[in-house]
C-alpha cells in the first residue's frame, strides 16, 4: 500500500471516528441546551457538514485506489450512502417546512401562510381550505383512533389523517393537531421536491445492494460460509422452576373465589379502553406488591379485599417500596397503607416537595389504593351521553357507582348504577355466595344491554385477554430460571472447552426440546396480546423485550435442531447458554420496564405497518449483536482460563470469531435497514425522515461503530481474534445505551418504558 493510499485510509476512518464522537456530544448538548442548539451548532453546523464531506470524498478515493469497484455490489452498497447524504444535504439547503392552521369558517384565500422554523412565511401557491374534520374513537371509548381532515386544494378534495398524507404540487400535508372545539386543524406542511426523492433512491439502492451482497462472489462473507465452523449453531435450555410455596402467615379477609371469578368477568373502562375487570385487578396487585398474586390470593381477591375489607387490608404490609430513604421513612421494604400516615401527618409530604422519585412512586401506590377503595376506578356502568361537540354523535360514557351521573340519565340506569353494587356488598357481608354471584351476573348482562356488542370487545377478544392475564403470571419464574441456568451453563461450558472437553450430544437434545417449549409459550403470549390489542405488539419497551425473548427462543430451537442433525464442533456449544441468557434477561427487562404493563389502544401515529417492520428488524439486529457480544465474553473467559501454550483453546477462540463474523453481516444489515424504514415511517407520519432525536442519533452511532468490523482488511488490527472479541463486547454498550440509556438519560420522542 503506497503512501497516498495510507493517507486516504487514515483520513477516512479517523474522520468517521470524529463524527461519531461529535454525534454523541450533540445528543448530550440536546439534553442540556435543547434540540435547536444541538441541530444548529452540532448536527448541521458547517464544520459537521465539512467533516461528512471529507469522510465521503476520502472514502470514495480510497475505494478507487484499492479497486473496490471490481466488487460492484460492495461498491454500490457504499455509493448508496453517498446518495443518501446527497439527499440529506439537498433537504437541508433547499427544503422548506412549517405549519398551517385552518378553520372551517375561514374562506379560501389565494395563499395560505405557514410559519416556517426560520420564522418566515412559507406561502402556498394555491388555495387551501378545510372542508370537514372528525375524530374517530375506539368503539365504546373516548380514546382517539384517528384524526381526519377533509381539505380542498385548487378544487381537489382529499383526506389527511395520521399516516395518510396529502400531496399537491410538491407540497405535502400531515395531520398535526386540532382545535378544542373541533372547528380547526393544524397541519404540518413540507416542500422538498428533490431531497426526499434523492434520499429514497439511496434507500432503495442500499436495500438492493445489501440483498445482492450475499450472492456476490469473492467477499469475506462467502469465505466465512466455507468455514468448517458453520456446520451447526445453537441449542438452548429451558427450566421452569415452580413458584416458591406461599407463606403461611395469616392472610387478610377477602371474598370467596366464586365471587372473585364472577367479578373478573365484568367489563370495566380502564386505560382508555374496555377490558375485563381481571386486567385492572392484575395491574393493581402488580403495582402494589410487584406480583400478580399475594399470599395465595388471586389478583381479583386482592382487589375485592381492598374494596370490601378496607380496614383489615390497610394494616397489611404488602406495598413494595423502593429507595433506602423512602423505606426508612415508611418502615421497611414492604409497608402497610397505615404506615404512610403517622399522627395525622402524611410522611411523604416533604419528599414529594423535593421531587424524590422513590417517594413519588410510593405516593402513586397510595393514591391508586384510594381510587380503588373509593370505587373511582371501577367504571362498570355504560351510559349513553349527549351528542359530542366534535362528531355530533351520541357517545358512550362509563361511570362508577360513586360518580356524579348525568342529569338527563334514564331513571332505570340511575337506580341500577347506584344500587346494584351496594346489593352485591350486602350479599358478601351476609356470606350469601350464590346471590352475590347472581347479582354480579346481572350487572354483566346490563353492561351488554346498555353498551351494545359494537362497543364491547368480542367474546374471543375478551377470553383471549383473560387467558393472557393467566399465562403472563409465569413470566417471572421463567425469566429467573432461564437467566440463572444460562449463567451457570455459560461458566461450565467455558471451563469444559478451555480444557478441551466436548459436551455430550444429549445436552443439545434436551435443550432443543425445552427451547421449543419456551418458544411456544412466548408465541402464545404474543399471539394473545395481538388479539387483545388489535395491533402487532411491538409498540413499547415491554412488548419489544418480549419479542426479543421470542427471537432468542426461536433461534435456540431452530439451530439446536441443526446441532442434532449434523456433527457439531465443540466451540458451538458455547451458544447454548447464550440463548438462555438472551431469553431470560430480556424477559426480566420486560418485567422491569413497567411493574404493570397495560395493554392499551395504540396511538394513531403508531398505527402503521412500517412501525411494526421497523421494530421487528431492529430487534433481530439487537439479538444477533447480543450473540456476538456473548461470543466475545466466552472468548475472553477461555483466554483467561486456558493453559499456557494450549492450542485447543486458541482454536476455540478463533472459531468463535468466525461465528461472530458470520452473524455480523445480517446483524448490521438489519440494523441499517431498520433505521431507514423508521426514517420512511417518520416522513409519512411527521413530514421529516430525520429529526436528530437522541434515539435516531444513537442508532446511527451504533451502526457506524459496528460498520468498522466490516473493514478488517483495511483495519488489520481488528483481524486479531481477541481484539475482535473485545471490540464486540465494548461495541454492545452502544446498543444498550441506544435502547436503555437514551430512555433514562436523554429522553426524546422515542423514549419509552
């Protein structure tokens, strides 16, 4: 390699390193000083644009000097990024965007002015008028399902809704908001006739070149596929430990199981949707004590215990408290409701004023109990109300028996809402189980009569939610068992391989069967949640973690089966505990992401198949990157434990490197494709394909960090097995920060829990 080529290589790679650091710094500046400052002085600053230009020019020149054009697919893959950057700079220099506010009573004018970010008028060269506006709600609720504006431009009428934009003469309009009286809307408008087209052309070329890459001859990928290591992959373990025996300490009084089961069949308006009472009971119990049951009592019995036996339950130390200071203040890790008040003083008052997060969390539980015990949350009576001011249609509203009912309510509805639960309470006090169950059944029949089947979940959906609530109780023991056994097996197999021992094939057989059981269980959870929510369950932190656990279990089962069909090499057995760890840890994170994850109606902007595809592909990438990281840890462990001069251990480390290199290509390709599918979704939903949100920035940083591993022929130091493995371990921290760190530290539009 001549001097000029070395200079080009050093400049291109070092510039990309500087850009990565600059992007990371920009995300911190955005948190401390605001998005506008970060965008103006970091992300789109002249020096940042200059660095991108230097990186692109020197990279192209370096590719030419090493004659990369001979591998035309690889060359096109790199060139697609050049086109994407060209589209981005075109949008930055020539694109315009802003918002326009329209009212139904406004006459059409020659031009409608939209305020641009630069505070200058963006004039529309055509008439634009709001003809109609409506809000579509989920059946039987007041939760918005979609916002729809009917507009007229130059005599052409079109609807604008979430994920459905209106294009007219290179202007694009997006639904952004609406006035409280329903007579006006705010639309986001974008005018970028060239930048989007160029960028999308780059996306298309990128996708095609990535697909063609796997069939291109002479690549490192093809060489890796010929490696003897690729004779087998993965098997996994499943061990579902039985829940520990319930404590024999006295339990507070509650209702009979028959009454509790009948009560959980009631419909309740909760979380902006209609669902079984069992769902509210499960969330209530989990929120208080961290589990969906308590001392052998079902969640329905816990809820009704608080409702009908408040005095006894207020003395029960079942409320889980976080934070050492808050625990010291209230008297322990588990406290009773009465412990919150001492001598008439609410003990959390000062901590709440200081905005202590643990005190706030404890206060939320206190307030939740108050809302349940006073029946404010138990909205079980559907009553038609007056016409909606926006839609003009009569709507259905749900009330509790303690609510102030509408003045125009039918007397029979009033009498039933105020008296039916009082009668159930009387039956429970008299221990008349049969009459209590019968009365609860009459309430359910009344719910169906007054709400109508169109405003209630179908019988299939209702039964699916109850089944989901029951199955989800096994997640905790499953997560703890798989994570624990994964760690133990990881250590044992590392020790065996470092000493040159080969695990028995019966191990693969056992773990393949158990892995299939895990996969079937998680598949059932995902399918049931899909039926209940009405959308693919990939919209939040809890759902994506469960999906990632499903990917791990699926890979464990499929590849474990391959191990049984083909002769396996010793190194590949290290992947067995990795499947366990991935499944167990992601399930544990899914529980920690929210102590009571609710199945809720999806926000209108999230109702897009592109979002589902975006999240699914990103999760596949994270799964593969996790396997690479675990391979790296295994290699580090074997290097530390191997005997001096051991050829066997060194061979295992090199084989682990081959496996990671094979996983690298689909992992980074999936990550890249997922990012750009997300950009297309954002462009359709919000009118911009890149907004420098912290999650977007760190996804880009992660992609650039892992992309370095593709260039081991240029960065020869990455060819060393241990260097490669250590790099994979360190690089995974970027994945962790992208998924968790951004949510906790940086926030942004993509932050969720």
